[in-house]
């Protein structure tokens, strides 16, 4: 339930993109694909690399995703810090 709640919040903060949009699908796929690149999103969601990168940039602008490294934009990957913080909290409370 906590992950579902976080995903709903992320969708809302992203401006509630339409149901089949790449941006929404990337958000909903974060639990199974927490590190996303333009190439991996394009392959996972059956869209062009350009469409995938546009969605990733949109999610970065909305504060949903953060790039994992600075440097060459072509090989950039994004993650959700909030998802990783939530997963870390589960790990700590489980011990």
C-alpha cells in the first residue's frame, strides 16, 4: 500500500498524465524498473527513444525523477529518490 500511495502521489505531481502516456507508464513501472534510461523505457513501453526521453525529461522537470549521473545526456539514467527512500525504510523497519 505504501508504494501504491507513492505512485499515486507521483502521478498527481506529474500533472496526472493521461492513462496510456509514456510518463504515467514510467511512473507505474518504477517498482519493477527503478533505474530508467531512454533506451530501457523505449523498449519497455514500445515507444521511440525520443518519446521516452521526452517523458523522462518531463518527469525530471516535475521533480519525479532525478538523473543518476551528470555527463553525457545520451546515456543518462533516472531514478526516483522517493521510491528508494521508501524501500530503504522498509529494509530498516524489517530488521
